[in-house]
C-alpha cells in the first residue's frame, strides 16, 4: 500500500461487540460530560422480526471512560432484569 493511499484511506473504527443479556444486546455508549462521562447505553432486542431499541441515559457520571462503560453495562442489565420487554414499548 502506498504512502498516499494509507494517508487518505478512510477506515472506520471497529464497532464494539455487544454484551448479550437475556436475548438483548447492550452497547455501552458513555457520553462526555463536564468532569467525566455520563452513564449511557443502547439496548436492542429482536421482537417479531424487528429490531427494537431503547436508549438509556442516567445522570450518574464517572471520571474514567472505562468505569462509565462498565457501569453502563451493569445498569442496562439491571433495567432488562427489572423491566423486561416493556423497555421497548
């Protein structure tokens, strides 16, 4: 591969693998906030042949991105356990 093609090629970053919990796919998506990152995640589930999506965002913030990602997944699992398919209504 030539130098110019490497400089100008557009390679998109690899999307993170989802965490699967009770037939739902969880994508941690912390949001940058002042002083840290806000807990947020996208939860998807295939219902009746359609992909349903729930966007979860909390007011909680963490100083590190990794901590915010871990807590986003934990909170999404908790929401799935407590609310089940009503998340997608």
